[in-house]
C-alpha cells in the first residue's frame, strides 16, 4: 500500500467528524462486471431509491421534531443514517471503487470494502442551524455539483483503464473515494444527522 492509499484509508476510518468513509485500496476487478457496471448497479440503485423516499419523509419529520423539542428522534435518524450508508455503498460500487456487489442493508457491513460510518447526533441540537440547514449547506452543494462532473470524467477514465488492466489506477481510485467521502459528509449534514458543519476536504477532516 502506498502512502497515498494509506492516508485515504486512515482518514476515512477514524477522524473526528461524525460521518466518515473508509475505502479499501484498489483491488483486481472482473472486467466483465466492470464493462456492465452501470447496468449491474440498477437493481441496487432502484431499491436504495425506494428506501430513500421513506428516508426523505423521516428527514421532514425530524426537522419539525428538532425545531420543537431540540432533540432528534432516535429511530428516525438511525434509519436516515442507515439509508445514507446504503446509498454510499451503491454509489461507490457504481463508480468502480470495488467489484463486490453492495449489500441490501441499512446496517454497517464491516467486511464490505466501502465502509461509511454514521454517528447521528440526538441531543443538544441547534434549532437555528436546523431551520436554515439547506441554506447553510449551499456552499457544499455547489462544490459537489462541480465535483460530480469531475468524478464522472475520472470514473470514465477509470472504467477504460480497468477494462484493459483489471484494476482502477490508485490515483483515480483515491479521487473518487475522496469525492464520495465529501459527498457523504455534506449530505449527512443536509439529512440532519449532525449539526457539526462538514469540512471542505477529500480526507476525513
């Protein structure tokens, strides 16, 4: 493992922010599954999308509950956090971070190469920042909108490289992992999982 991959791995697993992402270094992938990756990801995307509809309703209810009580309902934020873990694993698979098909689960899966970590904040919620959450998140959303295009280009290059070599080059892998880590933190903040403002960085921060 090189210095770069080690730093990404450590940053994703043990930083101070309550939402993180640990991604294992690039491994050999089956070229046939690489070629058909977007098609293969469709079932996982569809199911995650359906579960995501329920998560959106939970976010809306959580928003009102926090504004009135200053505390987040544990069951709902745990469900939202579980859906975020699921969605991040599916996205990572589609973007070639691993060739292992993502599990259909809300829980943490320690054996999976893409491991989102979510520690929802229940008590001492900041009602003001919750009320203006979308407005406060705009800087991250704008940057991620730009990075989305960059990640798509990088993923296309990684796709071509993996078809020829059987693996995603480390530099491309690390860029996609960093983008997805930033994505997870920002959307975890939008989804009311924490009041701590996410850092502007590819690493854990």
